[in-house]
């Protein structure tokens, strides 16, 4: 029970960390601009934020569930993962941690997809926020891909959670847009300072998480691959 509770917290944290990482944060800022275009109508802004969150969450749940069920339903793959998951997880966490620390970088073409989705969403009215959430969730960049495929999916497979953990991850990825929607509803006008604070927090959160991932990955590798302990 304690392990699953930790997995739940970790899934939400991975989503939040994804949301404030540079590339996903850029798409969330674009989503904020889209959702907040009717700033004079707070209820519509909140509804747009909720639909955007729903779009991202549904996308990650569908992807996560498909991957988890596929991996667990095939007997050979399931047995392989149960036997070697800890051995696989160690190197994977090290690689993900290196991405978070900026030690590994890969150019990515997700920004073009995100821009195209935003243009189409503007023609869909309020439900465009839902479509935008789907599009932005699919526009993976190196950090978000590493966190989702390299951390969230193995975590979900390990805990046999094909729905709850991807759901929490999806909610976490949309958190800045949800916060903005409520800020607008409350009539606050200090978004510039809010984004500055988020940027500062993101740097430290990403570095700390990266160090933790590398450390845990090295530990798992030493224990399960090299049998040091």
C-alpha cells in the first residue's frame, strides 16, 4: 500500500515536472493564451482550462493504458518485465535524469505539430481547448517523452496501474493552465510575476529530480545488475 501511494505521488509529480519544463511550459503558455482569450468571461476561461486538462488527461490515459495493457497482457513480455523490470529501470532512470539535468539533448519536431493544433483549435470554439489538450499532449519533446515513456509507463507497468497513474500524470501536465484559469476567475493581475516564479522553481525542481533519478538509477543498477549489495 505504501509503495502504491508513493507511485501515485510520483505520477502526479512527474506530470507537474513535465508541465513546467521548458518545452511543455511553452505549449502550456500557448494554451493559456488560447484559454484566456475571453478574459472578460471567467466561467468560460475556467471551462476552457478544464477541457484542456481533460484533453491532455484522456490522451495520456489512452496512450498509457494501451502500452501498459499491451506489456502486461502478453505472457512472455509480462514474465520478462516481472523478472527484469528493476534491471531495466536502473539504466532508464539514469538516462531520464541526464535529460532533466541537460546532459543529454535531442532536437525534436513536436513544436510544428503544436502550432498546427493551436491553429485548428481556434476554429472549434470552446471545445477547441479539448482538442488543443490532445494536440499538445501528443507533441512530445525530449524531456516530456523521457518522463512519460521512460518514467511514467514503467511506473504504471510495475504497479499494474493502466488508468490511475496516467490520469494523475495528465492532470499534472495541465496544472499551469488550471492555475491560470482560477487566477483569472479571481481577478488577479500578476501573471507575469507568477510565470517568473514558475520558471525559477522549474529549474531547481528539474535539477533535483534529475539528481534523484540518476542516484536511484545507479543504485538499482548496482543492486540488480551488478549485485553489489
